[in-house]
C-alpha cells in the first residue's frame, strides 16, 4: 500500500462492500447509483468512496461519501473468498464513516 502508483482517483467497477452493494440494489423515489470513484492516498493510508446518486428525471443529484484507511495486506493473509495473498500485492480497506 506504499506504492505511489496506487494513489489517485480510481473509478470503482466492483465492490462487495455492503454499503455500496446496498446502494446499487435500488433506492427510494427512483434514485439510482451513478458513477463511484475511490480516491486513494497511500502515503497517508486514506481512501474515500464517492458515489453519486442520480434521478432519471434529474429532480436532484445526491452524493454519499464513505471514508476509511488502507494498508498493505500481510503476506499469506486470506481475502473474503479465501484466496491467499501469495504475491504480496493486496491492500486491506477499513471503512470508518459514511457521510450523506
């Protein structure tokens, strides 16, 4: 998690995080999950998920932000589906707060 190549704003294409999955399943009043970006700062160990919530008739656009920290996953650790980190190329993400 120390590589400067990882730092930047990335578009989130997949997540199994309940916070994001819950938004993607559907929202009240016709709102839907728009693009979600994940700015990362590896030097500070900080990340942020910024999701836009859109409405088909453009009645309003909302934004939700999830913040937390990232750190290098230990060599040999298992991910959520049981795959071993044998290449030392993963990060652990810890969610800390949700802001609407």
